[in-house]
C-alpha cells in the first residue's frame, strides 16, 4: 500500500523569504517521488523527481527537494520565493512495486505576498 | 512539440447518461494515465494504459473504463453518471516505464458537470 500526505492546506510566505512545502509518504517498497505545480487555469507541470541517487534533487524554476528516508519525507524548497510561485503544489509517490499507480497528495496552496 | 490534448473542454450531462472523454498524448509517449480531480480531493488515479493495454486501475467502479488506440490516444468512458462524478478529468502521458519512472505531462483537463 502507498500513501502520501501534504499536512498543510496553505502556505503563506513573503516574497524573498524561503519557501517550504511539506510532503510525507508511506510505501512498502522503494519510493519514486515527484512534485508538480498547478498554476491557475493551467495544467499540472512537472517540477522535479527522486528515483535514486543524491538525496537533494534540483528542479525547474529554482525549486529543490530533499529525500529523507528515515523521516519518509520529500519536502519542496525554494530559497527565495517569488510572487509568481503562487500556485497549487502536489506531491506524488509511486511504490516501486506498484507500476503506473501514482498517489497524489491533496495539494498545498502557496500564496506569496509582495 | 504539441502537448497533451484533451477534448472536450467542458461537458454537461444528466445523471444516468454516459460520457466519453478523449486524450492525445505527446508524440513518442506510449503511456496514458487518467485522473479525477474533484473539488478539494486532489488527484485520484483512475487508469493507466501502455501499449494498448490497461496496466493498472485505481479504486473506481467498473462503470469507469477506457481504452488506448494503436496511435496511443485514449478514451475514458463513464457509464451511468452520478452527481459525484462531477470533476475535472485529467489525462497525462509519459514515456513507457522500463525500469525507471518517468514524469508525466498533463493535459488541460475536461470539466464534467453532472446535473
């Protein structure tokens, strides 16, 4: 069985401040982890993924995420948020034993204020 | 390069009717996924097709079905529509899963309203 949790419905941050969006997961095998972003009136866009290798993954638009196996977390981070980062962010996981069946979190709304 | 396309954009149906949604993947992608995004519920995995075969399905009743054609486009069929089927239906495509896990590219979705 696999599951993913995004504990915060909304994250508010001032422009220029660090941004963190939390994600925890549960899988029986090895996790394949993804972050996607959904801008208003636009489709979901891929940001980054962790399959194997370095725990720190760098992605699009200056985002990065750190895979922490002991804490079963894959938090999304950006050192300096922009107003244009305001969007809905989804964490997704696929268990290595569960081909094609991706579990998405409920999403976290990020609001960046000027 | 054209992205994932879906049709129609919006659809209004009456309870009990049947609906067909269509998706064209990115050229070269053989895997197609369908998701339901109901208000406040995030994305729920519906179906995965690869090379014309249904490879996996989520926890949805059998009235949700689909198929993938030889050109890798796909249809999602929903029979006996219920009010709670009202949602945004998203299609995504990816390269095939060959021991790795590729990111998915999403279409803009079909907004289905059941009255």
